[in-house]
């Protein structure tokens, strides 16, 4: 039996590694993300699913601010059909934060442009919560 060496552990938006978790039930595999994670342990996650939303689901966007504002109760996440899904987005973000702590992750790879995961542009709800807790975030 050989000596085991620790590997970096990353949470990663499940759609980036080929799982059909996007709002429309599709995936957005990202070669750059997969290359970044090639020597790491990768745990795929979807905050929207962990928050209780189905797949597929109506697309949503943050209204009245960004993810930080959603966490402070000053903005909402609303679907194109007008449904307020703020509570589900916050619950999903909290679940990702809990998982990041349990797994002692080195960082989190997130999907660009997502109301949960986006980092550049409007900051997503999950990205905002993880940033508040000083996790290293990478956007693909």
C-alpha cells in the first residue's frame, strides 16, 4: 500500500463538468475548467437544485441589485414568469457554503453569467455568500 498524498478539493458548478443541471436542462462543459481541475478532487454541485428548484426550470435573474443585496434582503431573484425564487437561491447558497466547510475545499469553480454562480458582472447569490466567507472563487 502506497503513501497517500492530499489532493486539492474543489466544488464546481455541475454544468461545467457535463451534468445537465442548467435551468434549461442542458449542460455547458468547459474545457478550461476541466483542465484547471485535472489533478484535483472535484465535487459537482448546483445551488439551484440544492435550493429545491427543479430542472428544467424557468430562467431567473436578480432584480434590484446583486447577490450581496439578495442576501441582505434588498433584492430578489425572479423567474421570467414572475415567480419569486429568492428563498430557493439563498437556501442553495447556504447548502453550498455548508458543503464547502465540510469538505475543507481549496476553492470553488463557478459558472459565469449565472444568478447563483456569476462572479464578473452581477455577482450571483452563491458567489456572494462564498466571497463573504473568504473562499477562493474561479469563474468559467
